[in-house]
C-alpha cells in the first residue's frame, strides 16, 4: 500500500485520520496502527469504504492499495 498517496488524498478531501476512523467505525488508534504497517491489516471492507469515502477512481485505488502487487504483475 502506498500510504503517502492515501494521506495525500485524505488531505485533498480534508479528512483526518480521526474522521476517517469514525466513518469506518473503528478507533483512530486502530486506524493509525493499520496504516503504520503499510495497510497490511486493512480488511477488504475497510478498503472499499475508504475508496467510497475519498471518492477514489479505479486508477487511484489501484495506485494506493495495490502498488506492489500490480507493479510486480506487470513485470511478469
């Protein structure tokens, strides 16, 4: 996961980690923890909700949440 791109989109949408956590229905410390280890612990449901909350396009979603796997698949 590209945490920097996600944080950039959050800034663009004027959504803080606290607000995003509230919208996801989780504690902000839980969201901080999930983001601190590159989103490895984010559930599919949480990712889908983040995409909706931030109004991400398909390309933005792929660039944020699948940057490593998409890049490695493209080189095969």
